[in-house]
């Protein structure tokens, strides 16, 4: 009888253990949300006991092409650490902070308290180490449009081993945010519009004292074949407007499409991409570039290479350099990505490399405050301050306008426009759909939503229209715009400021993208492309000269064997 009782007890105990095991292995899904840069980020955290099994993104209001790059990185870090106490993704700090907070809140609901997560929360400090050297054929510093174009071009030209280092945790620089891809000629979209654009016409239009005629010619020739090259790996810019401006489609920005295509191509070509890895210095030997000293977290090591391409961007996010090279401009916000800090300016100076036009800046008239999105369209809008008063000639731009905006009461300035301007611009339509611009049926309603005096705003609009009709002199514009504000709504508005979009000065490079010494000779094995160089070009020029740098670096490597 005792044996039977013992056996029964064993069966009962085994059943309980199996049941407990099944219960313990049960997965739990917990929702949580936290505020990111653009609004709430909502996630699901899947746990098994105290283990974080998965993190799923439910919804967000962040810039999609930033979230698409940043979320997988922050998710992987949290899963590996089994904790939200990890480093944020550089270039997506607010987004990372929100995800970390949401995970911490979800885990707290499951009985695991990680304490208070702050914006400065990061992984525990790791010991510093000097790692072994790495050897490669070509190293490219910077993973923006110029650097990626250089990597693709070098690989296509036969370079076997290519390393890209990027100090941020995600690739792409500022290009991913751009609506427009400027200055491309001989494109399919141009031809579809009946536009016959030529290298000669490009050179005539773009000749500038700040660029040599040889560089302008190289850019023109590169722009002529650029569309065909982009299409070869699936980047199709099908919408052309304003002669040489291109978008992916009439309702799709160029930047995200180009960046996605180039990143995909770089991956297909098996380029060794090392994010979170900062270039510290160019390694020089006998006056030639032979590698780069880099830092990854607290680790440093050398990448020895047969050629080096610098594509680190400009310095519009570095207040110290702005104050040094263009005094006063440090007051102005930047629309560029926050990694544009001019890290290699000391390297250029130390090695007596030629730098030119460091005081020249490209200022974008209107960005959204506070999201920093480029916004606005053509003529026909009104600038008003918090009192509803005009204060500046809206047709002007540059630093004087930027300073005038900042000098308004509380630096609050609003971009006001009507339905006609809205209908003319996809950018305005997109921002309104995203909730970044305010829409109102009447000027009274718009004034209320923007918290500016309605009577003043209505008087301002009426006076603006009277000046357009020639009944009074425009108080701010020598020549009024030709179009009146509509007398019926809807109307739109958004708080704006001006921003430094690019720095135009930088290290001097010739038409082959070879970096120049102060004495004028080309430094062997050293190339540069994009905003880091002294250039009059913009987005497409970065891609053109990235390709040129990759091709010429490949030729140099072949000839140096």
C-alpha cells in the first residue's frame, strides 16, 4: 500500500512539474509606449520569464527612413544585453531613448525594474584596448552618399577589399532626408519631358570661380551618365522638374530611395561596413596616405590600406568651427545630420593640406521648428512673427534672413500659405499629412491654432494683397509677388526658422578627386568627395565625385602593385 502511495505521489509530483514547466515557459507580450522625436513610439515586448525574447515595433511618428535603420540596431543591443541600459544609436538619439524607456516600462510591468532610464543612459563603460592592425586595399571614411558611391565604384573597378568606416551607428549622412536630387542631366525622366540637356550646357550654367573648370567639366560628365549608373542597381528617379531636379516619383522623395539602393548595392558587393567606427587620423608615410587610425567604442586600431578616401561631410553641426570660419553663423540651427562636425579639419591642418572657402555656407530658408525638416515651396507665402506681423522680404534668404528670424519676439516665426501654394508642392502636402503643418478653414482659426492675434494676421494678409494689387507700397519687398493670398480658406501654417544646410568650403581636391597639398601637388593615395571638400555642388555632386574617387583610387591601387 505504501508503494502505491509513493508511486501516486511521484505521478502527482511529475504532473505538477510538467504543468509548472509549461507555465514557466509561457511567453508574455506586453505593450508600452514612450515619446520619441516625432511623437509616441509604441512597442511590444515578448518575454519568457525574465528573459526578453523579442521587441516588436507597433507604431511610431519618426522619420521612417531613420527608424528603419535605427530600430534594428537598438533592438539588437537590448536583446544582447537583456537590458535597456545600452548605448543609443548615434544619429537617432531621441528615437533610441524612447525605445529604451518603453522596454523598461514593459519589463517593470513584468516584475523586472531597471530603474529610471534617462536620455543619457548608456551601456557600462568598457575597458580601452589597442587592437591588431587590419589590412585592406581601400578604406573609405564616411558612409554617406559620397562614401557609398565611392565603395560601389571601386568594387566595380576591380578593387577586391574595401572597408567603409562610419562614426555613426547608421549609414547615410544627410542624403536620406532630401526631397530633390539636383543637377543630373541626360536622364530618362528628362528625355520623357522632351528635355535635351548637354554637358556643354551644364558647364556653362555651373561655371563658378570657387570651382576649377576642370572640376566643373568632370562633374558635368559624371552627371551625364549618373542616371544610367543609378538605374543599374535599381535606383530609378522617374520624376523630373525644373530642368535638372529629380525625385523618385512625383510623390516620393529622392533621398531615401537613393540611399536604400546604394546601401543594398554595397551589401551585395560584400563591402566591409563598420558602423560606430570613427576615423581619427590619416596614416601618412613619406608624404603618401597609407591608412587610417580608427576608434570603435574604447578600442583603437589601424586600418592599413593602399588608398584612402575621405567622405566625412561638412561641419555645419559644429558651433566652434562655425564661429571660427563664419563668425555669427553659430547662432543658426543646422538642417544637416548631427554627425557633420568637421572631424578631419585638424587632420587637414596638421598635414598641410589645402583648404578653401571655409566661410561659405548654404542656408536653407525654412525648416520646421523643432523637427528640422526642410519645408516650404515657391513664392506666395507670408512670414509673420508671434504678433501676426510681417518683418522681412520673404523672397530673400541667407544668413541675414536667418538672423532676422531669430531676432523676432521669442524667435517665433510662422510660414503662412494658402490652398494654391499647397496644391503646387508635394513637400507641403506631405508635411500637412504628417501633422507637421497646421490646417485651418479660416484665418481666424489658423491664428487661434498658432496662438497669434487674429485681427493682426487678417490685417497683415489684407495689406499683403493690397501691395500685390499696387494699392500700397509693400513695406518689405521692393517688388511684391504677383499672386494675392486667397480670400477663402483653407489656410496653412507652421513655425519655422532658417538653417545652415551645408558648409561649402573644405579640403581642396582636383577633378580626379585627389586631395591637394598646400603647395598644390596631389597627395598620393588620398582622395576626397562630398561636403568635406571645397565644392559648389550638392547632393548629386557628392555621388559624382564619390564615383570619381572610387575609380581613380582603383587605378592607383592597380598601378601600385
